[in-house]
């Protein structure tokens, strides 16, 4: 049997344990039940990953999400650990039989799966050996905890089958009441209880009231865009899908690349958003609380809540995804008074008075946190039962009221105008946003600065004898701050290497990323010295000629791999991308204009580039739209394991159509719905898609009788069942007898 330290070093590359890890691991190896309550990022996973490798017996891990299990399995396999999961998404049908014979070190499954596999499976696996039965996100067991899952309450039945197997409960958020219920529900016998500190000292906590509306969202987008340049990531949590789509649309409109994640998106689209964000290809994610559980991304610098969360447990866990690398990070919560009136909505799905009381108490605690005037850190820690001796932490908005915080702590531009003097205040009060918009438009035309922001840069276009200064208009605002700052530094003479390794960065970025930023700036019409750029990346006239020949062979430029296959090894994908970018920007590649001896043409090319029009979405797409995905019947969408939420076909093109329809650009959407009704008006069936699409067009919602009348091709019982399912999945909600889309 390998030792605990040797396993830690061999598989995970660590020489030392974090606090409490070794004690918990040793107790599990001694076959003692354990309850582990440790903050996000403190290393709970190692507590159940190490023992199976030491004792050479399978470790069972119950986890609430299929996507989370898939990520963990992939990460463990990369470390040489035999890991798999059992679930409806599993396509390898041999996994079940292999697991039964004990061929895996760690086996993941949902609580629904754990409760439905036959007893014979457990009996056979016991013969091979089970090292532990771990319940991750164990707060889901408790009706007093957030994210309660009914099947978690049934896991205790496995104690009768898994005799002498240590049960381990793990969670990042559990009050004393929740901890007691976890121990009781899992029938733990004299468990070893470990409670780590909840204090994340590197996190700044702040709360601000807001006035819901597009003006606030625009200010939020502007503030976040300034932080994107630092290289850190931001998550914005919204309480409804409608808010997610509105905020995401605002980022897109501002030219900032962001991801979106919510329950109405199809599985493929959600996976793609998750993948791009984790790999730093997107720096902003706008999502519901469905996003982020188990995410292992250390450089998240901001977690912003747009709306009050329904519990402090969920807020602490979601904000805890920020700053996992120990670097100073920020957590802002924006709320309105109307957020506190959602108790009845959150209680729609509860099945017991006890759970209803728990939901209302949790919301009340979140409300108290929002309106708090004393130290927020002290309030959070004491809520979870941890003593905090000081009255002020020095790192929350209430403890730093005298200082202007970075991120969202400074006053909004409109607030500064309102408080500046009585005359301006009178004008704003009388003429509202129109007054502010006029000032902004005039200031942009005159190249003046507002609210201390940096002036719009000017391009210096040199000729042989005269230097001209030409304003860059507002094209740069279609870029993210990171891309624009990269272009500005390069334009001022810095090399790609210098930009990537700036000392002010918390960590260097890849030179490849800088190159991508610069190409994007060129495509947006900013002045660009192509000769200098191509010299830096080694793109010669000869290489461009070879690329041109390769393109003529494969015809299409939609995919780069066929082009690359026609080229020598030393010609990179970056060379191909740059060549295509030059084509898209209208740069002539003829030898007499762009020869290797024409380095004196830099200024002429820069001038040409500055006059190019912005690339359209059709000519410079950021990504290909996903294929349309048809929606299955409700019975196929709702899985026994609850590992998927019923989803709608929201791909790139669909999203664009919906967005255009809302803005009044097209009338096709509303016509198409009415056409469907006319064609099938006598027997229109209720499905997830048809109900959601129909209700989206009803501003006042629909009563149950309206829904019965419209979907007369389905029985009333099936319609009611479908509506209940959609309510449970937070796709619609009911107030009185009126249903509306969230």
C-alpha cells in the first residue's frame, strides 16, 4: 500500500497538504465517517480522491451535476487515475460492468443513479472493494440548505447495503443546523467533523441598491469592459433568464465578447460557453446560478450578482468562485427592494412547511446582508458560525467607505452629475436621460473627456514632410478594452513580446493572444502597420504566395485545417489567419505594393488601413453559428437523474433572430407563431418549445383557461403536468392564475 504523501506527490504533484486535508484522509482510511465543511478552493476534492489510491479500492462519489462529473473525470484521467461516471449521458455501455468489477479508482454518479442501481451492483462491487462513499455538495441533503434535492434524502438507504463503508459528506456552505441534518440523514456514526475557516481574506465584499433599467446595465457593461484589460475574468449572476439575455445583449452591443449560460440553452451551447470561459477564450460570463458549480478557474477577478440571491449559502458559494488563486478580487451585489418580495415565487416548488420556512428564512438573511451598515465579512462569517473578533475587516464597502474602490464602487456618471451642482441637477431632473445623452454626444464630437475617462486617442499619420493628427472616432469602442489597449501599445512602438509580458499584469498572457487582439483591431478599422506586424510574426511575401496557392486548391476559407494541410510545416495557423485578415481588410497583396523591400510603405499602409470600413459580421465572423437543434418531446427531455434542464434551440442564428425581433427589425417571429396556429389551430399540441415560444409573445401572460384553449391538441392533465415541470425548472412562473415566461 502506497503512503498518503507519496500518492499526493505522484498523482497531484503536491509536497504538502492544505489545512485539514491530511487529517480527513487518514480518518477515511481508518474507515470512519466524516463531515467536511471547507470553503470553496480549499481542496475538499482531495479528501475523497486520495484514499482510493492508497487502499486500492473504488471510491464512490455522489455529485449533483453530470457536467461537473464529466469535468472531474477528465481531470483525473489526465493525472493517470482510473475514473468514470454512471449516468444517462454516458455513451460507453461497458462502464457499468467494469465499475461493478471494481476496475475504477473513482466512480461518480448522481444521487438518482445511486438510488436506482440494483443491489446486486453494490454486492459485486463490495466484493472487489469500496474505500468510501462520498456525498459532494452535501448541503443538498438538508431542507434548511440551498439547492435541496429530494433524492439526496434517500441516500441513507444505502447504509444497509454498504456496511462498514465510511460515508463522507462534503460542502462549502453549511450552517450548524444544516450540518446536524447532514449527519442525521446519512446516519453517520460518531463522525469526524472538520470545519475550516469561511474567511476568504482576499475577497472584497460590496453591496449597492440599483434602479433596474437599460441605463444601469450600460454602466455595468462599461465598468466591466475597463477591467477586461487586466486579464482577469468576470462572472455576472442574474436571478432570471430574461435578465441574463438582456445583460448579454448589452455586452454584445458594446462589442465585448461574453458568454451566456442558462437553462433554456441547449446542452451543446451551454458546454461551449463553459469551455470557452474556462479556457480564457471569453473573459465575461453572464449566467443564472446553474453555472459554475465545481468550476476550477483560479483567475476570476469579479463575481457580480445582478439581483439579490435567494440565500446567503448560495451567495457565499457563488462569490467564492472569485480569486481562488489568492489574488485580491471583488464581489459586488446589486439589488432592488422588489428582490425581497420573491419569497412566494421561490416557495412554488416546496413540498413541506419546513422547507417553505427554510426558504423564507434564507431570503430574509440575504435581505439583512443587503441592507447591512456594519462589516459584511463579520456578518457572513458569524452566519456560518465562525467567530470574527474584530468589528471591521477593512475589506468590504462598509469598512472602507472613505476610499474609492476599483470596479463598481465609484459613482455612476449620472450620479456624479446629479450631485455636482444645483443647476445641473435641475436640468437632469427636468430632461432626464436625454440631457445626459446630448452631453455625451457633444463631448464625443469634440473629443472631450467625461467622468475622468481617458480621451479618445488620435492616430498620428506621418508623411515625408507633414504630420497630421486624425481622430479615431468611436471605432475603438467596438473592441474590448484588452484589445484596444494592446493595439494602442503596439501602435506606440511596443513589441508583441513586451505587450504580453507587461510588469503591471498579475501574470503574463500568451503572445498568441496579443496577436489575435491586434488582428481584431485591424479588422475593426484602426490604423495598422501591416509590414511591421508581418515582420514580427515572420510572414513573408513567399509565405503569403504559398498560402494563396493553398487556398486556391481547397477553394473555401471557412476551415483552416484543409489549408494548413496543403502547406509546409513551418507555415503556422497564425500566418494563415493574418493572411485572411489582410484580405478581409482590403489590403492588396500584390508584389509591387507589398514586396519584402517595401518597408518604407508602412505609413501608406497605415493610412489605407485607417480608411477601411468596419468589418461586418458576415465578412469577419467571430465564430460559426451552431447547427439548429430540434427539441425533443417532454418525456425525452426530463431525465430520471435530472442531469439536464429542458432546453430550447438557442443557437447563434436563433439568438440573433430573437434579438432582432425584440428590436422591431423583423416581424417574422410573430408571424411565424400565428402561421403555426392557423395551420394547426384545431389540434395544437403543448410541448416545451410551443409553450415557451407562444408565451414569449404574451406581455400580460396567459391564464390556465387560455392555455387549455390554445393547446387544444393536448389533454388538460398533460398541459398542467408540463406547466408544473416548466415551473420547477424556472422557465416560467405563476402569479395568481396567470403564467409568464421568466
